[in-house]
C-alpha cells in the first residue's frame, strides 16, 4: 500500500544526515484566504497530498493523526487553531499559525497557547512564531560575546554537534541546544580601542518562522589590557573612548533596513556600553532599538553635566521598563567603585561574584524571566522540544503519495485499447497526470480473442511515475447477417374532414336569392397509430362549398326599404393535413399559415345576407 511506502520514505529521510534547505521559495501571498482545517484536508496533509507551497512535506505531520479538534502538542490550542489550508492556482496548500506538534513553535520558552492567551502574567497577546526576548537569552548572548568568532559560529551551528565545551562549561551546550535552531550570528565588530560586539538575529530553519524578526547586539565586557583605559574612565567618571564606538555603531545600524527589533546586552563594561548605545538610540529617535539588558554593569556617572544628563535619560528608560539591570549581591568590584545603575535588581550571592557566569548559576533558577515554560533551569544543558530533532522538510515524490486504480480493459477483435477511461479514482489524483501505454509490442494481440496483460505508466508532474499491469480481454467479434427490429403493429383508422360553406356577395342576383357555384366535397384522412405515437395523413382533400348571394334591389321598391344594418363576422380557418413521405412518422411541418376570414352581415328589415370581405 502507498501509505506504507510513505512511512518508509519518511523514515529514510529522517535517519539521514542530509537536511533540505527550506528557506528558498517559501512565500505565502498576503492575499490568500485561510480556510479552517477540515478532517478531509487533515487526512490529505497526513498522506502528503496537501503540501507546503514549495511542495515540501512536514515530517512530523506526514503519517500522523492530525485531527482538527485534537491538541497533539498539549499547548492548549486545537490543531485547527495552529494550521490552516488555502487555495492557490487551483491547488490546496497548508500553512501554520503555529506548529501543531511543537508546544513552543518559536522556541522562546512560551507555549503557543500562552502566547495567544491574555492572563495576569501574560498581559498581552504575542506571536507564537516570533521570539519573545527574555533575560534568559540576554544572559546567554552576553556570555557568548566573550568568545571568539569561530567558536560562536560553532555554538550556533544547528547542523553540527558542539563537540568542545568552552572550559568544560555546560551553559555552552545549553546555548547550542536552545539558540542554534532559531538564531544566527550576523557579524562581529572589532576595533583597535578594544571595542568588541556581536550582532545576532533570529533565523528561519523552519518554514513557519520568518527570518530576521529580532536582533540582539551583545557587547563584550573587559577582556585584556586594551579595555583598561575605558574601565579607568568609568571609574573616574569620565567618558570612555568605546562610548564613541557604540554611538557610531548605532548610526551604522540606522542605515540598515534589516534592523527592526534590536535588543542590547552586555556584562560589566559591555553592559555600560549597551546602556550608552540604547540611550543614544533613544536620543536619535531610532525606534528599532527596543530594550537594553545589563549584568553587573557600572552606572553612568560624570564629572561633567553631559554624562549626568545621559545618566538621567537612562534612569528614565529604567523606570519605563525599557532598561533592565541585574547585579549579584557580592559584585564588590562595582559596588565599591562607581556603583550600579539606579533600579538594578540584585539576584543574590553567586560563586562567580562579578563574573559574567554568575547569571548562569543555579541561583538564577526560578528567577523571573530566567526560567520560562519547560526551560526550568539555566545552569544545565538546557531544554529543547525533543520532537524538533525529528522535524525535517523534504519533497515527497507524487508516486509515493498517490495510488492510481484501473479497471480491466475489454474490447472486441479489431478494436484499439484505451486505458484513459479505465482509471476509476481520477478524482483522487492530481489533474496533471498522464497515462502512457508502455506494453511491449506483440504482448497484446487485439485481433485475436484471448486474455492478455498490458503495462501502463502513470506519469506525475514531478517526473515520478507508477507502473501498473492491467488485464485485457479481447472478445470474439460476431458479424450479424441482418438486423431485425421488432416494431409495434400500426393501427390505421379513417376520419372525415367536413367541408365549409362560403358565401359571396353577387350584385347581379336579387336580394335573398342564392346560387351554388361550387358543390362541397367531404375530405378524408387516415389516422395512423404506432405504439403511443399518432399521426394523420390526408387521403382526400376537402372542397369547400361556395354560394353566391344576391344583393340587387328592385328600383321601384328601393324607396320603401328599411335602413341597412351591416355587422362584421370572422370566418375561422381550417387545418388541412397532407401526407409527406420525406418527414419521420409523427413529425409535422406547417407549409402555409392559416388566415382568419371576415364577412359582412347585411340586415335590411327582416332580410339578412352575408358578404365575404376577406377569404379565410
């Protein structure tokens, strides 16, 4: 059965190391009309008959029981709330509101149902297909910014396992697991003055997630002697040189059309610079700069009014919830120095103290915004939906999806075989298939009675094909000597056609005198009945009687006659039927249309006569 073939093909794909690039050609028109998932279409998605617009199938949906009202991933949303179908170019495709087999489609830690539900802890709806930034990944990116470019690429490579953990630290396994399916490194920035930063953005390894929806700029903190002068500048409340670098970078990002939702993060000096960059972007009205996160960062403090003014703007952003600051209770480096930002949240004592790793220790487990959903710890190897490992996209040959069914072919000797009308389930197959007879020559003898086996090929639009054998039975052809058809017996009856009498005015005859000019003759017709059909054939045409009526008045009497009264009367016409051997039995054809005649009725005293004015 084809269903087994589908499962086998899917298994082969899933166990291979080859992945398919699904980013190309994935584009759904905004003009489509999304249709609620029906049971019929759900079954077709499971069978691979309804695919994505690029003709790829979803490995999790293929062969699954994706019933519209079920909730397969337990996110609180029915499957029909997570997937839809639409029509384009007379073909049905499916699309995602979120993935029905992934509890957290975008991987940000919030279940799809949570993102589409308003609660006290989730006061507004969010997009289940767009990463919602939390302090958890801001701490990860802050830490990742300390590593070199090549190692960052390895951590965010979703296709290769992370064989080497930096310094044996499990948090890098967590970053690889939680971030690599959804994030990529766009570019890095390195300047001679010690300024180092990394730009990350969400990527699209899956067709239900749009690439480039969110960006993170992580700025590295103090590392090496090149940063000492900037640390001293901050300590002595002067403007560090790297502050100019972050401001130039903000202006540079303003020129990019790809920056639309930027979050800044950093630890220590990196946190200070992240806050300076966020303040600068707000001063310049760069609305793509959304939020800043700092970790054990020194506050902005200056001996000149300019720095104090910048600090005041930062305090306002903190009060508005746009700048988030974290610090450990035992960060003595900052506490005994410049001090932390106003509004800093102290999380407790850590093992690492001022170090960046403090925010990846067990003390952060359970802290708001650091553990979300199934991401319950931040000090271990992290969490990712196990089903994601089995999610692949590939093109399934149509021959593996569809199963054409043919009836046997039966012909008489001398006739040609035609298998197109033997396809019994054409409505279940694509309308683009073609059927070809590939039977080897001489296999089927259509001129000789017998049973044969023909071979046909069903070719699909993707050039995959099915080959089937169809039994062919050639019947002996009998040639009848004559064709006899039993017809019902004809019943013939005769019917008379009465003649009409026509009166014509004759001024040569005295009034009241009549003269028969033409004697009337009765016509005859044969009524022929064959079964329930009847027709009439005229055998003798009728002859109408013509009578002349006198209208002449005597001269001597004309003065004494009463006044004449004249009225008009219609003469209806008759229908004459004539036999026509050129027409089929029962068919009639009107050769001459009938015309109603007219006569004047003249009454003078007690005498009356009629004068035909229009012959019928």
